[in-house]
C-alpha cells in the first residue's frame, strides 16, 4: 500500500549571499507511511533559483612575477657576510579586488628577493696607517734630516683597489749644533810629465818602456786636526813610449775602388790607389 507525502518544508536559505543561487525544500513520505513495500509517488526534494539582489565582491588574485631587478650592488663586500640582493614584483591584478562591494586583497607580499652570490669582490682602496716613530738624525754633526715612514695597510689595497695617495715618507731638518770635522779633498790631477827612463833620461826614439807621472794635492784637512786624510795616493804613474821620431816600417792599405774610364769611347784606362802607412807598435 502506497504512502502519502507530508507538507513541504519551508524553503532553505539561498545557497549564496550575493547574486543568484539555489534553495530547496523537502517533504517526507509519512502521511501515511507506505505499507507492504509501497512508496510515495514523486520526489522528496525540489530546488529553485534564488536571487539575492546583491552584487558579489571580486577577490584579488596575483598576476605573474616580473623580471628580476638589478642587484643592489655590483660587488660583494669582502668579509661582511652580507650579499647584495635583487627583487622582483607582482601585481594584484588577476583580477584586482573590487572596491564596491569590497573584495579581499591578494594574500602575501607583492615582492620577493634573492641574494646575488656570483658577483666579484668589491675593490678596497688602500688607506695610510699612522706615522711611525721618527728616525734618529741622519748625521752626528752639522745639519741632517729626520725621517718618518707610514704604511699603506689600514687597509692595504685589495681586489684591484687603488694604492694610498700621497708620500710614504716625510723628512724634517735636524741640527746637531756640532761642528763637523773637515775632511781632506783631492785637487784635480796635474798634467803628465815627459816620458822618461831612469837610466836614459828623456826617451826620444827608443822603443823601450819609460815612465810618466802626475800629482795631486790633499787640501782642507790641514785646517782641522780631526778631519780625515784623503784616501788613495797623491801620485799616479804609467808606462809610456815615445816613438814619434823613430823610423817605423810601413805597410800598404787596401786598394780603393776602381775609378771611371778616362775616355767614353775606344780603349781607355782607369785607376785605383792605395797608401803606405807606418806600422805603430802595440804600446799603451
């Protein structure tokens, strides 16, 4: 025996809170309930469209990431442990959130960054350290100088950086207020003496060795007993030969190039010449 349907329930709320959705209502097969395998004809649920009369808000969604921007620096600072970074951006435009009614903004950040680890190390220009203690006066008498040095190591130039600008040393005058002893100074050498030989006197035409001598003086030292005597000898000797007036064997030079023919036609002659020059011994 078939059963009968109850009354329809109230319509459920619309399935959406904006624009169009659906709503439903139900009924039960219990008025009366079916018996012995019977049933109620029809459906226990029905659905219909519903319009909320409200516009739905548009929630924001991110667009694609843009290209990576340039790194924040062109080099890595040595020893800092900090690397330059490069950012990239995206826009909340796929779609953008509506303003009326207000949509939800895109979640998260519109920017992300990454480290630039493949850059070269930054150049480090050198800087001068402190001036070192001054040296002692360069002399023990009279006027000298005191020198100070500094090093280009605070820091030293690295990775192609520039060397420190300016001098690495500086000097100041120092006066010991002590008179220096006057050392001797040699005068220029005098002229060579005539070529002579002890046994023969002056050598005029003897192909035998003679001697020449020249002198110089040590001046200045005698004025100061503490001054140093000139180093070396005041006398200089050398062997000599005087053969200008001696008879000497001669020898021909090489022939010159042939001259031009004496006539421009027929048989003629041409000349070449050579000279007879004296042979000098291999003396100093």
